[in-house]
């Protein structure tokens, strides 16, 4: 059962949303999550911290953990730890988040929960050791995106480089606000050591759907299900599985 404290901050956020049409109400909230975890979040981060947008995806990933089918996760676009910090109470997690203030909260949540999480402030990309810019969203902090006129800089790293230094991983989750195709270009399965079974959760939208589906098919992934996000019928999660032929 989730819990939100203090409740008056929740009400203030809802009133602000109705009046201003965005989530940037000032203040913080504590969120009670699974596995005896607590997440600190800004008020504009409530929905993403509770994973309200993707209940089916979260239930499936949590089931994989509870059934012992995965023991590690690479969380690309970890935000404040809605996946990685909570799951880090049961399995090893690597959480990658490029935005400085969001990363600060992520690190705090790792520490207070004593989660088994390695947190990195990097932007996962198709190439390592580059500098890219991110533009802050005008609606909420979980929607910052790559843009040449962005005001936030981040150093890049590929999934393959993360895999070589911190992997292997049983599950890769990618939520990068429209850059998922660029990230998958830096994920070459033939260059790394893979577990017998690997799962992937990737957020897609119309402009990235075709590429991501082709990438999954090319790399022998089978799509288990697709979940349309609650807040946007143009964005969905693809959940897929790959089993080694060996």
C-alpha cells in the first residue's frame, strides 16, 4: 500500500495543477513504497515516483524480482529511484540519471533506504565520453529531454560500457523522453556477455516506435506486452524478453 505524507502537500499540488496546468508546486513529500522503502520527492515528481503511469509494467517487473527471475537491473533514466531504489532492497541496481537536482534526490533516496544501488550522473547515449545538453520540461521534472539549446550538460556513456564495468544485467529499463533509439544504438549484444535470459523495458513514442521494434526483433527479443501510459496515449512501454539459444 502506498502512502503520501504530508497530505496537505498532496492537496496543494492538485490545486496547483488545476490552476497552473503544470506540476511545479514548491515543496517535498515522502512516499511509502514496496519493500519497506521511503522516497523523498519534489511535489512535481509524485506521479513518477509512484509509477502511476505504468502500473502493469511495474507489477510485472516486481513479479520478476519476487519470483527470483532477475537479480540485477540497469535503470536508464532512473529519475528519483521509483524502480531502482525500491528494487535495490532486493536486487543489485545501477541507476543512471543526468539531471543534477534530480540526481541529488536519487542519491539521497539510495542512502536513506540503504538500497543496493550504484547511482551515476550520466546521460546514456549511443557514444561514450561526449557532452550533450538537456532542456528542462515546462510541465514536470521527469520530462527533461535532449536538445541543443538545453541548459543542462551531461557526460555520455553507452549501455555497453556500463555493462562491461558494472554488468551483466538481467533487466534493462530505458526511459529517456524520446532518446531511446539513440540509446539502443549504443547497446550491441554481440559485444557483451549476456545472461541466459534478459528482459528489457523501453518507453517509446511515435517517432521512436519503429526503430525500437526493429531493434528488438533484430536482437531476438519477443515482446511480452505493451502498456500505454496513463498520462499520454502517444507514449507506451514495450516489455520484451530474450532467451539464449545456447
